[in-house]
């Protein structure tokens, strides 16, 4: 379905090189947490109940792990490689808990480009505002397989 917006696609495998990088800063606020919890119907008290979380080793509510993974996949879909890409493998290590209202810096780096398999491997390190590492991940991504030119050519064929 084309709703009339201009198309933008990410980098193809030919446009990506080892060492390409992206830095992204995200603040975890109530609106994002409530939206995530509402969409997933996740009522884990560790994520939302201060009185419960206070009795755990964490002492206060933490951010759901899958929400952090979502921030990573969103950045891949938006920026590196970008629109049209597809995550095919995701390995993550949650080093430290992330708490509500923390500001995180996500550092992405392409560590391998496999043109035979049409997959790029991206390493991600996430630190909080104290520069404590909270998450490491390695994600294998299939970049967009078509270009804007391919799409425009196909549209031209349809309109003829």
C-alpha cells in the first residue's frame, strides 16, 4: 500500500562497510514505558510497582529487557542499515539493570559485512549516564534488497 509519502530505503549491502557506526541517545520515560506495557499487556510488578520492586535486589522498578531490544531494532530499521532491513539473528547480554528515567547511549558498529549471505553483523554497546555498561548485543541484519530505483522502475512498469 502506497499512501503517497516519498519512499526512503536504507543502505544495501554494497553501501555498508565494516566500521560504519551510529550513536543514539534515548531517555526512558513514563510515556514509553506505559505504551510498551499497554501494547504487550505486560503487568510484571517488577516493571511498574515501586512497593514490589523495593523488596527485590533492584530496589526500584526496572525497564523491561525486551523494550531495550526494541530500541535497538528500531534504530536498525530507521538508521543502520535503515528502512527495508530485516533482523535475522539477535544475541544480547543484559549486564546491569536499567531503571526508569535513565538516559542511555547506544553505540552501533558494523563489525562484519558478508556479501555471500547478504548479511551485516552489528555490535551494540549500551551505557547509562554514569558510563556503566548495561547491555551488549550482536545483531545480524539483512539490508534492503531493493533500491529506490528498483521500486520506481517497477512502478513505471505498472503505470504503463
